[in-house]
C-alpha cells in the first residue's frame, strides 16, 4: 500500500483524527501477520514535523531523500543504517536541446 503525501490529510482532518486513523491502520497491519502488508508513506518532514514524528514512531524504517531525490539517510527503528552508494543524477537537458523540444511541440 502506498500513502502519498500524508500532510494533505490535514486539509480536511485534524491531526488527532489522522493519528486515530493510523493507530487503527497499524492494528490492521499487525493483524495481517504472517501474511504481511507493506505500507510506504511519503511526506515532507519539514512541512508538518509533529505529524512526521508521529508517523515515524509507527514506522520500522525511514528513508530520507534530498531535494535531488537521492537517499540522504536510512534508519530502521531509530538506528542509522549505511546509505547505499549514490547514483549520479541524470544530466539536465541543455537549453538548446530544450528549445528544440519546445519548438518541435509547437510545430506539431
């Protein structure tokens, strides 16, 4: 299961109702053992630090990404883990190539 950008739940819900939801959700996940249910939760830790701290407390593993989407930190149960070697970011498109792509789209 993937839950993307948990912070958006705060638009229409209180933090207390979100915490209740995740408390109940974690009970469902635990009850699914040994078959198992994996959950990936994405959110910006700086946007809502209290919510992030709560979610991180329920999580067994945390992977922090930088603005370039490369792995900055990995922790499991609050224990740091080695960060895998970083891949080189994809080169950006040069301005001439980008202009050529834009022109091609305009012609179509």
